[in-house]
């Protein structure tokens, strides 16, 4: 485990009023202890959050979808209330393997995987590697494409430098005021409610969570996924918020065009956290993709 694990969010204090707390439990899988939430009954639907988030980002969608599905959400390794592995296990292949091991330990055979941002590559990698066999994948503002531009080669190196310096997460956490967190979220192109801002602040003020997010970014390599993407046979729906400032909305069309059954849905006027801004519309998109 990482040194900063002791600075992770604490479920008894930080999670005292966490969304769907009554449906939380801790599950051992792949050598880690995962925070898992399950709501509803029916076919299994799995939700996978993005970098820097946790189960809370699906708080409204879970309730809406749980009327027809057994909805499972979990905190990715290093995020939220899930244990942080060693750095080498924060790569996309390892993150996907750990997530698949968790689903297997829970006896879940998902009819669909729903991801946001970095959660979409996790869903795709699990499927392409044959670890799960969903009938559909839905990705909101999916981070599938490698970072473009002249600065792209520097991104992983910079993230690694920030990750290995223990002071960086601590300084970030110490300055995670409500105003700063609201500003950071607004930079994604989204405006979410006060509850959402408060939940992100709870996470960002814990250095262990920040370190987990930085570790994921430092180990994120998307080129192999893009090489394998044309081999995907599962229907893929990519949802793009037209105001997304984190992932170019045009990426959705280019990625969907590379698979056999790709589809693009646009959420007009919404940003990177579109599924939090309009969870009713987001849940409807998931239902339509499954129909």
C-alpha cells in the first residue's frame, strides 16, 4: 500500500452522510478492499466513475436505474474509500483486472457497463480482455483518446513527478476550499449542485484520494486500447456533453466510428459532468441503449 493510505477518506467520518451509505459495504478482491454500493433488483448494471471521483458521482442515476436493475457502483483503486494499491497497479490493464476480479467475487455478470471519463476505458478493457461479457457499454464523456498536442508526451511524466512527491497531494488537499473546488469543477464545463460540490471537496481535502487520482493519471496509457478498439463487438454508445472542457466532444464520434456497433448521443449545453448535471436524461440514455 502507499504511504498516503493513512490520509484516505474515512468512511465513519467523511462518509457519515455519504449518498446511499446504507447500501455501502466493503469487499475484498484482487488483494484490495473495495467500497461497493448496490441498489435495486434485476439484471446487473455496473457503473464506473472517472478520475478523482467515487460512487457519489452516480448518486442520482443509481436511484433512477435501480427501479429496473440491480445497480452496482464502486470506488476505483486509490479513489474514495477503496484501498490504494502500489503504483504499478494503477495502470489501465491492472485497474481493469482488479475491477473485473471485484465483479467476479460479487457474482456479477453485467448486462451493461456504464462509465464516465476514465471509467469508460476500464469498461472497454475488461470487455476486450474477455473478463466480462456485457450486452452494451455506455460511456459519458469518455477518455478514450490519448492526449493530443505537443505537450502530450509530458503529461505522464509530469503526473509521475507530482505523484511521487508526497507534498503535492497534501498541499492540494490543504487548499481544497469550497470556492476552489467549485472553480475546479466549473473548469470542466459543468455546473453541479451544492451537494455535489461538497462531496468532491470531502474527497479533495484528503491527500490519499488526491494521490490516487494522480497515480492513475501517471500510469494511464491509452494507445494499446485504441489499437484493440476496432475488435469490440459489443454495442457502444458514447455520450458527449457539448460544453465538455476536459474531453473534446468530437472524440466521441471518432471513437464510435472505429467499432462495429458505435453510436453517439449528445447532451446539449452540458459539460464533463453531464451525468451529474442532468441525471434524468443520463439515465434515459442508458435505458435506451439497453433497449
